[in-house]
């Protein structure tokens, strides 16, 4: 997506052409005719017989209003595989923009480099999303070239002086190739570079201090490489820097305090590295987006870190942070991720309740204490609330029912007591409900069956009693139901036929015959009825459930002969003294390790749905993080 920031506004100005006032010169017209013959592609219509003026051909832009010179050629997405046409393009002396992205080109001919290098007006080259291989070509000449995109190709080798002659280069994108060696710093003698994208390569070594010599840099993306060492403190001298992405490297040491001096910096991502030490105070005072997750940062969260007015997303998860969550929170926050640390004390609920834009709150796997405050119900925009694996106590507040946009609620592995509030049914968009492994009591409220979008309901490991709601079969989106380790009893109602991943009723007080309504669960993979008081024979219809891979019936009061099952089904019937023919209880199967390694179709579907929930957040965050950057970029490109 980011690559279009560099080319969209160039192309936009040539999207609409006025009425033709004059024609191309005979030389340019001849060149365009020869180019159309050389291309020989069917999905663009460059036919001089049908349209005598090449300025009206698709992908061709001419100067306005005279239409006397070709200044843009865009051949993106036309399935080009041969590069033979490229030297012909260089015969168009007025050319400013060439876009051949999203094709199947394997090389850039030397004739193109020598001939187009003489075109002083050529400002933009886009070869991204092709199959270019070999080492980086040497660019000689190209005095006016400002934008060069070679991303998403198969280029390899180290980079030395190949780009040093590009005196006007302002934007360079080499992302997603196979470049090796150290981070290049010879990127134009005039050092006017503004945007440098080198992500998803194999660059190694340290971040060179020489990069600070490019004082006009607004964007640096070094993510997903093998860069190590510390970040030079001099990076704080890049006073125009707006975006700094260092994610997924092997960087270590402390995060430079000098970054707080860059007043233009709006996005800083250094996640998935080996940074240690404390988070520098004041580092977020100008930021909109901060991601320091998956490091080994320690100490407490600075009291002012989460308070800057423009701050929208913060991810500090999977570190070694301790202490309490700061009470000063920016009301612009959309996402706050602090999970998998050692944070303690209570949630500053009063401050969080004021966050009207907060969509994702993730505080899981800490040692937070206290009650789940009713004030969380005021966070009307919440789509995901994850407070799992903490030490929250008390009851579930009924005010959570006000979260009408909530899609994921995860409260498992806490110390919660009391009953499940009936107001939970008001969260009509809920797709994942996990309040397992607490000490909840009372019955399952029948109103929960109105959650028609629920995919996963996990209530296991509590003290729930009474019967399963009779209308549970109406939950037509449910794919997994976990009710084990409770004190449920009574009749088992008809279950949703959509159940695929698992139905777990183990370790309850169910008795009597196994209900025949389970025969409808033809897509179910795991059924666990163990540790109850079921009696009678094992129904033969279990053998007809074609998706079944695990059937756990252990520790009941079943009797009779064990039906035969396919070799792919693991059946556990131990602890039923009345059963005969035990040779069928554990048929040949794969080892436990390989069994765990398999992922079923149902699990894939479930994970895809869950991923979609998070993807919405991802696109929201990406849009927010780039919106301001796009607006600034638009102004800059239009001004060129």
C-alpha cells in the first residue's frame, strides 16, 4: 500500500485529458507506434487505426493542454514478460514517468539504462512487483530521477555505488528483495533523499551513522532484516523524520532518548527485536503510533508515555515491564496493548472510561488485580476486550452489556465470582466469549442463545449449575462450545448443527442415555462426554459422524459392546466397567506429537474468522497511521 503514496498523485494529474488541441510530433508518434507493435499485449488497446492519437491510449499521458509530448507511460498489470520494449521507451525524450509495475519482467536491459539515463526529465521509475533478478543495476545519468521503486522483486547481492550517481533521488524503495551486505548509504551525492524503504531483505550489520547525513529523510523502513547492534543516538538529528520502522531485526541496547527530540516523528515501530532497559521518557510526545512489543524492555511505563494528545495506538506487549498502568491516557487512543508483562495494581478505569475511540484494549497475562469496573461499559467503541490471565476478582458487571460493538471478550483464568449477567446478551456482535477457568456460579442465562454471531463460547472450569439453555440449538454460528469442568445437569438439548471444532460437556453431572440428537452433528471433530454419569450403550451413529477425530467417553457408566470406528478416530472409553470388546477403544493412530501438529479444516475456518476480526483492527490502525502521512505527501507531490 505504501508504494502508492509515491506514485498516485503523479498519475492523478494525467488521468483526465482535455480535448485535443494539437498532435504529437511525427517522431514521437512513430515511436509510440513502434512501441505498440513491440509490446504485443492484448489487454491494452494501442491501435493507431482505431485511435490515431496515442495521447488517448490507455496508460499514456501527454502534457496538458497541448498534448504535444508524451510525459507518462503506465503499463502496470498488463502481463508483460519481455523487457525488449524498454529501450524504445527511452526514445521519448519528454518522458517523465514510467510505470511497469505488477508484470513478469525478469531484467532491465542495459540499453534502457544507458539511453534513459540521458533523459534529464525522467522523474519516476516504477519496476515493483516483477521478477527482476540478479544484482542491482548501475544507474548512470538519470539526473532528474526522484522516485525509484524496485520493490517486490528477486534482486540480490550487496549494494555499493550503484545508486550514488542519482543526484536528485528523493524516494527509494528496495523492499522485499534478497539484498545482502550492509545497509547502503551511497544513495546520491546531493543527499536529498526523503524516503528510504529497505524492508524484507537480508541486510546485516549495524545501522550506519552515515544515514544521518541525509537530513531530509522523512521515512525510514529497515524492518525484517538481520540488522543488529544499537540504534545510533545521532538518529535524533533527523529533524524531518516522520516514520521510523525498525521491526523484526536483531537490534539491541536501549532505545535512544534522542528520538524524543524529533518533533515531526509520528510513527515509531521497533517491535520484535532485543531492545532492553527502560522506555525513554518523552519518546511518545509527538507520536501517533508506537510499537515496542516483543522486546525485553524493563522497568515501569513512564507516567507520561500514554498521555500525548495525538497518540492513537500503543503496543508494549510481550516485554518485562512492571508497575502500574499510568492513569494519564490520551483520549485519542484507539488501541492499547500491554499484554504479557508483569504489570500489577488496578486498571485506571476512570481514565479508560473517557476513551470514547478506544477499540482494542488488551491487558492479558499480567498480575492486575481488583474488580472489573462497570465504567468499562462507557467505552462504547470497544470491539476487543482481553483481560485474561490476571487476578481480577469480584463479579462481572452488567454494564458490560452496553458494549454493543464488542466482538471478542476474553476474561479467562481470573478469580471472578458470581453469576453470568443476563445483559451479556446485549452484545449482539460478539463472536468470541471466553470466561473459562474462573469461579462463576449460577446457571447459564438462557438469553445467551440470542448471540447469533457467536462462534466460540467457552465457559469451562467454573461452578456453573443447572441445565444447558434449551434454545442453544438456535445459535447458528457456533462452531465450538466448551462447558466442561462445571456442575451442569439435566437433559442435553439439541445442539447447533454448525458445531465443528469441539463440543465439550466433560466433568459435569449429566446422566442417562447419550442423546440421539448428537447424530445431527455431522461436522463435529471433537466430542468429550467424559467424567459424567452417562449410562446405556454407546450409540452406533457415532461411527457415522464422518468428521469425528476424537471421541472421549471415559469415566461414565456405559455398557454393552463398543462400536467399530475408523482408524482415524481416537476413542477413549476407559473407566466404563460395563463395556466389552476393549480392543476397539484405542485404534492405531498417529503419535501425540503429530496429532497436535495437525490443524483441522474447522480450526482453519475458525482461525480465519478470528483473523478477520483482528484484520478489521489492523486496517483501521494502518489507515489511521498513514492518513496524516498521506495528506502531507499529497501536498508535497502536488508541489513538485
